[in-house]
């Protein structure tokens, strides 16, 4: 074999040995990684088993389940009392609806007043989101005795009751910017501030929907910011 051919063959063998060694090293590295991953997975499984057997965690879980069950039972009891929906009542129903109940929102309305319809729309949206409070409406025209006793002069009028006692009221839209296009969220925040509803956990953006005045005339004998009863 001539020298040049020998050197070429030797170089080829040397290169082959280097590649083989590199392949072996790479294989060893892969095996080491697989072992490490298997060990880590085993440790995670072990830690999870330990966690599941933690008596403190089990106690907290049981307490949470009991709290959720209790909350669900309370909501169902309130719904049986008329909570969770915006309902029409009569003058004869009034005392039974507002007494013996923690929080009640009653809208005194007139069926011909456009602003009363705006208030209806927002209260109807809020009722199912605030089951802790009862939402009702009463036709002021058909409830002269109650209207007189509560000294209602302007509609819409929303009276807020706590334990059967009228604690506050919203007259017209004067607390809502004096305009027809206030949002449900604006009304909700005002009612939360007055303490008649709790801060909602519901993040649904539908509550921010506005109800615009479409230009219909409002039957009124007073200024445009409210309707007269």
C-alpha cells in the first residue's frame, strides 16, 4: 500500500472511531436524561400521594364542600321566597313581601312612563345575579294606599327595605346622572354603595349594557328628569 493510500485509510478509520465514540456518548446522555425524568416523575407521584393523604388538606376540602353546600341551600331557600327574579306584586301582597325579609328592592312604576320601563330593564337584569335581595315591582296606580303611606310623589321610585323598614329610595334618575342611558352596572354600583345588594361575583359584562332613550316622549307634569305619579 502506498503512503498516500495508507494515510487516507488511517484517517478514515480514525474518523470512524471518533464518530462511534460520539454516538456512544450521545446514547449515554440520552439514557441519563431518561433516568432523571423517570426519577422526577416517581418523586412527583410520591409527593402527590403524600399530598392526597394530608389530613389538613382533607379537612380544608371537607370544609369547602360543606360551605358550598350550605350556600346552595341558602340560595334555594331564598328562591322559594321569591328571590332571584323580578316579580310583579299587588298592593295586597305588599306587606307580606317586604316584612320578614332582610333586603327588598321595590320599584313603584307607572305602565305608561318610559323611564319606569328603563328601570324595569335594569332591575330585571340584576335580580338573578343578586339572590340575596328580593326584587319586586308594584303598579303605583293600583296601590294608592301604599303610595300615600310612603309619600311617593315621583316615578320611577325605587324604595330599599331592610327588615321591613324603608331605609332609602331612588327618585327618578337623579342619583344615576339624570339621564336615560345609564348602565346596569351604574345602578348596581349605587345599590351596592347603599348596602341593599352585595358586591357581585358575577363578571358577566352584560350588566354593563346601556338602555338608550329612543326619542319617545315621556308623559310628565314635572321637569324632564322624572315622571309624576
